[in-house]
C-alpha cells in the first residue's frame, strides 16, 4: 500500500455541482488521516461556479482545521490553445494551489495538436501547479510532449481517481494510464493522485489510481502524495 496523506483536488458547494461544505470536507479529511487538503473550486467560466470575488476573499479562511492543513485554490478552466485561464493573472499568486484543466463546457476538444498546445501553453504560467485530469480520452494529446513540458516547467501531472470511476464522464482507461506512467518514469516526472471529490465521502479516495500505480510498479519517489516535503516545492502556498 502506498502511503497517501494528501488530496489537493476537491470541490465544495461553492462549485455549484458539489455537495459538501468546507467544514465537512476538512472533517472527513481529518477522519481519513490526511495531513493536507486542497479545496479547488471550479473557475468562474464553469457555469454555476463561484465568481472572481470568491477567489479574492479566500484569505479570510483559516488554513488549519481538525489537524489538517487546508489550502484554498482553484481549478482553472483552460479556455483556449493559448493556455488562457479564467481568473485574472494578478489574482493567481493569491491562490494556494492552482490546478488547470480542460472541461467540455469551457473549451471543447479539438485536434490532438490543439489540445496538446493548450496544455503546453498553460504550463508556462508560473502559478499553475497541477494539470488536472490529463487522462481524459475525450481530449487526445501528445502524451510525450505533455510529460516533457511538465518536467520542464515544474508542474505536477494529476492522476485523477474520478476519471477511472465506472460512472465517470471521462472514462480513462488502464491502458492509457500505463502508457502515461511509462513516460513519467522515462522523464522522472512526478505525479499526484487526486480524488476530484464533489462530496465529502470521496475526499482522499484514490483507490483506482493506486491500483494502477501498483500494476505499473511506479516508483514511490515520483508519487507526491506520500510526503509533504516532496510536494511543497510545487505549490504556490509554500513558495511565496
Ligand atoms: Zn466539477
Ligand atoms: Zn476538472
């Protein structure tokens, strides 16, 4: 079993299509023995999610509760192949953690070249810490180019547990994951397991991903969830 003390990709009721509060999420994280929780609401371009002013005000929320460090950040929507995102540039340094993701309602899938360019360009943004669910088969990408760029720009690639759930819209496959993980091994590129929880009980749920990591015999030094010290250099919160 892989040691797993963090979950940096979760949503609360503020996202509009998630169902638990900050308190419920932090409490569940604590009960599950996590040390670090990331609350990363969808950016304003996602219909029904919070507006820019929500992200401007996250400074008021305590970061320590129930023995868990809770970071407040954002799951940015990548809006186009230039890697534009849906929060003003000047607000990004205030985000404890920035996940950047492609979502169908905000940037529908295009050609492999265009999807790849969207990731490569967003990774040039110094405040983007994590690429969310790059495992989505609906967005074909040049995996090698994405892994290489993640290495170059010091960005984590997420292995998204929700993408592997049988009920997922994304329907990531084990085969796709194994290919991805092989490239991460080749480039010595770290990964981060994320639950993408939209309800409290899913906090820290990384079971599907953990199974694949074991199957791939993925090296522990590249799995960021095992150790706070490994992940800190990648997150805005610890590098201000
Ligand atoms: Zn969502
Ligand atoms: Zn997402």
